[in-house]
C-alpha cells in the first residue's frame, strides 16, 4: 500500500476524530436542549444546558469514536487502490480506469477444435490425411511425389529417382502438425539411423532450406545439434522426449518467417518453437539462417516457400509420416 495513502488516511482520521464528535455533540446539544427544555420547562435554558450537556457530549463522543473504529478497521484491511486511482470508491478525474486497457475488437474468429487429439481443427489445411499425395510434388522437378502411400501413412522412397518431396503450396508464418515413425526394425547408427527431416522452408532443390531434424534419437548417440528435435546444426533440443522405434511421434511447430529488406538483407530473423511429443524442445529460437551440412548458416531472401520432407540417403529403413496439417498465421 503506498505511503501517501497511509498519510492521507491518517490525516482524514485525525480531522474526523477532531470534528465529527464536536459536530455530533453540537447537534446533540441542540436536540437535547430541545427535548429537555420541553420536559423541564420550569428550569432556565442556561441551567439546563450546563447541567446536561457535559454528560451527553462525553457519551456521544464515545459513540462517535466507536463508530469510526468500526468503519476504519475493515477499510484498512482492504487492498490498495490502483495506482493513481485514489482511495477506493473515489473517482479521480484523469486517473487510469480498468476499461482503459480492455480490448474488444477485432474478435478472434471461431474455430472448431478437433474432437480427437491431434486431428486438424476446422481452419487447417490438410496436407496429408492418409489417402494420397495430392498436396505434394517432387522437389527436384515438381512432378508428382513418388513416395509410397499405404495403410493411411506415407513412407519415404529412398530410390534416387524419388528424392525429397515438398508441398505444392507456399507458406510464410504457420502452425504445423506432423507425425512420424521410425520403423521398428531400424538399423544403423548416428546420422545413419532413421534420418529424415522437415524443411520448414524449402529454398531450393536438395536440402536447401531450414531443417528440423528427424532421427532415431531414442538410444542413438550423435552430435546433439543433429539429433531429433534440433534445428540442424543450430539449436540443440531442450530435452529428448524421443519414443522407441515403432511408435508414432509428433512435431508441433510454430514458424515465424524471416523478413527481408528490398536489397535482400535481413530485416528480422526467423523464430521457431517446437513441441516434440508434446514437450517443448525449441522455445522461440532465433534462427541463424538456412541450415547447412557444411559451413555456417546464412540468410537468403525469399517471400513464401514450400515445406519439404527429406529422403535422406543413409541405408537405414525408411521412416513414415501421417496426419500432416498446417494453419497459416
Ligand atoms: Mg535430416
């Protein structure tokens, strides 16, 4: 509670203690005199007042003091008024009000959430629902994607003729949900064990872009800025919530695209937040540029770009994807 409020309150109490009993007493004096003058008509007014006033004044002062204590004690237990608003219940012209900081428009649009966990909400663009790859093309030549769709999942085709696939649509800022599974019979070690990836932005053929790494990191040692949940060679995941091979895993990504100046220089960097199996592994990480296998990351101007899935060249069993959807922000 501000010291000034205490001072003000103390001043008011002091004034009230001085003036209130006196005012009450004076009023009481008058009223008492009126009453008693009627009852004791035989006595002169001066004598009646001198005889009765002192007792009444003392009694009324006691009553006034007791009333004040009864009123002030609960008030002192209340929370302080907001800064600048003065005492509770007192309106001060120009002082901040609660409604000053209330925002009523624009009203967020209604979205129907999914009834089952991880299913796309009503405003999502479904990129893969288990049926076909109509939303995808080959990164190399934009021909129809050549990965294998069966049983409601799509599996990487590691044949040289297939390569990476990417979305037909281009995006800027978005929320992405994607599920992936390392095959139960996975073999290999390090980067050669279930390696794939999601290029959150594809800036060209091959592995050009910004890669969120996919790898079997359940029990597989490798460089930590290259394990599952890393922004490849830029950001180590905060923790490792990997599941066993054979179990489905999820990435939920919030991507804020970089902004470039007219001359191609960077205006503001990209930021990325990633939940891996529901666990935060990248917390609004400031991206340093395109991810690189060799060399340092750097930015290259783009506006909107596809999202790309990696067909890594390692010889381990190919991984699978399902339930891919995106919400543009
Ligand atoms: Mg990879």
